[in-house]
C-alpha cells in the first residue's frame, strides 16, 4: 500500500492506494506547516487522522508539504509520522516537488503553486533543476491567497477601497481596526491563512474593477518576479496548481497570454497528478 500526503497551510490531503486499477481512499484534515508548528502541535491537530492510518499496512509513504525548508523541518514530520507507519519507507519533500511531479511528470516545464502561498520551479525528468527562491508571506508570496487577502485588507486600512465595495466588506466582516489586524498578523498562528481567507471576498466580487485589478496585479507581479526569471520561460509550458490558480484561472490565463507565456495545466491541487505518477512508479508492486 502507498500513502500519499500533500499538505498546505490550510488543508492536508491524504490518499492511500492498494491496487493500481482499484479505487483509492481519500480524506482531508487541517493544514500542516512545520515552519509555524512544533511536532507536538501537529500531532494534536492531526490526532484523529494519525490514529486512522496507524492500522494500515503501508510500504511507502510520500509526504509533500509547505514549510519543509531544511533538515530540521523534515525531522519534525518524521517524528510525527514514524510511530504510525512502522517500517514503511518514508520520503518527505516540500510542496514544490509535489507540484512538479504532478504537473510535469518526467517532462520539462515550470511548475507553480498559487494557493495560500506561492512558489515555482523548473523541472526536468521528475527533478527540480532550478528555483527562483520565494521570499515567504511577509516579503513575497505574490499571486497567492495570502498576498491577495493582505492587499485587500491594506486597501481597507488605507481607505483606498471604493465606497461601494467597502460597504460590502464591512457587512461581511464587520469593521476591522488596525490593532485587530496587527494582532492577527504578528501575534497569532498562521497569519498567511488568516489573510488568505479574505481572498474569498475578492472571488465573490471579481467582476468589480477594483477586485479584478487587484488580482490581476498580483498575478503580474508573480510572473514578473518569478516566472519570467527562468531562462526557459519563453520556450516551455507554465503549469499551475492551487486553489487561487484554479478559481482565478481566467484572469491568470489572460496575464500569461499578455506576457506571451505558454499556458500549461491549471489544477486545483496536485493529488490527482501525484496518484498517476506513483501508480506508474510502483506498477509492479501494487
């Protein structure tokens, strides 16, 4: 049996595969991010799911997630998972690798993530060859839900939001004061997740010129600061995965075409592509 785990800051997708041509079982849990969470915090948040997988006979576990920035973060996930998977072979890699395997497979291409956060990398033969380093939520994450929400909240705080939109915003969220926003931003867990929640408002009002232009600018920034810096950008497909890429696909495609970039796959999440990839890799075992 193969267990695939793909985690972002907002949610975690779990899927185990027993036979190549049989149905698989999938379920979801809260997001995991070892950049913000300790092993104990992850165990507590994932208690029910970890108990569920403890009774399975698993040969291979592939974990892909946000916040896997160094060996210390890998050790955090190993500490969480190992007691529940026995002697299974465990691979822990960041979410960008999941995007690359899902979107590019063994072909060349640039794989991008636009979800709660953003990331990108150039892949060949299933390997990450080059990455324009992301700067994280506070210094970057252009194109992501976190960046969209932060931009929207800033427009509210700076009184730059049009009055008609501001009325709708206040009706939905109430009056946001500066101290509340600063508390969420600097004192509480997962500030990117909190700001990303406001991207739903943008989606609901995406036909409003202000919202449309805010989203469009964020995508332009992502392409200018990251995608266009890959030497291969003009000659290969640009693929995307993540909820923001998927739900704003129409705006994203227009931005890519305006920059004469080749639009590739746009998926809501990488799990379907990962399933196909690892079924092929382990076709003689399952």
